[in-house]
């Protein structure tokens, strides 16, 4: 078993690759009370950055709870880890707790991809996920900032966000406001998007005729053009309504 050392809180620093953005205040208060009554059951895992500073690999919530309790030092286990491994372990710890938001998770995957210079397939294999799972999470980062924040704060679900991916930023904000205002379900949100933003068919000026009608009209036009070629003073006017196409031919005497 690794040796447990007590390290001053002033020398411990948050993981720069911590995927969690939101820390629930009530949950932290409950953890602080538990530590106050029972002590720290599991030491914080850190890596040594230099002679006097350590970075958290796992145990950010315990660290914050100890700060809240104003402890001088925290029980720690020191692990030898480079930045890439530290980032991966921080993500895995939070995934095992299963309460990261979809946006926090997506940002963590993107960060790991950039750090390791690996493909989505390789990352998925290392994390025990599928490539489509990783890809679908990362696609959420294409949402506008307001929608991402709403997912982060649990105002809307990941599936609400997915429904908005095909919309422009302005349209996403319009839908987000409706979802908040009316507390829409995912299915209701999808119907709202379909109803409000589906592409309308383009209107055409010309009426569509059957082939026999088109042949008749073209034949008449050719006949008029033939008359004009031999200097016959002829004029042709065309008009149409829902049921008929009218051609009027005037020949001057």
C-alpha cells in the first residue's frame, strides 16, 4: 500500500485538467460534515510538481471540503504521473461517480484527444467506450454557449441539446427560451423545432402541366413564331388560373 503523507493545503493545487465545472454546494457541505465527524476515509491522490507544490489527481471534492473546514493539512498519496495520465485519471474518477454533465464530459474527451494526439477510436478503446459515443458527446460542443450552460446547470437535458444541433445559434436560443418557459419534454422540443424551422417548399411561378398540354402550348408558340418570320403582324398573350391556361392570338388585318 502506498504511504500516506500529510501535506499542507497551501501546497496542494487543483488539477488543471479537472473536467468538473460545477461543484454542488449542498453536496460539499454534506461531505465537509462527514469529514468533520468521521475523518478522511480515502486520502487525496496527488502528483509532486516541484519541491513545495502538488497537483490533485483524484479527490478535488475532499480537498475543497477540507478547505471549508480550514484544516491545515490533508492525507495524501503521491503518485508518479505525467500530465496526460493525470488528465485521464481525473476524467475516469469523475466518470465513475457518474455525475459529470454531458458538456463537462465532452470537454474532457476533447482535451484528452488534444493532449494525446490520438483518434476517437483509440481514446474510446482506452476508456472502454464506443467511438460513436465519444463522437456524439463531442458534437454537443457545437451548441451555442447559452445552450451548453443550460445543459451544464441541468436546466435542460443532453437530448434537448441534441435536438438543437441542426439549428443556428439564434434559433437555438429561441428554442431554449421556449423549453424553459413551458418546461418542454424532448419530444415536445423536437416537434417545436420541426414546426418552427422546417424548410418550406419554394414557390414556382409556372404552373405544372401534363405533357399533352405542354405539347399543345409549344405547338401554338411555334406557329406564332412562324407567322412572325413571314412578317405577319401577330401578337400572343398568355394567362392562367387554377384550372385553365389561356392563349389569345391577335392578327392585324
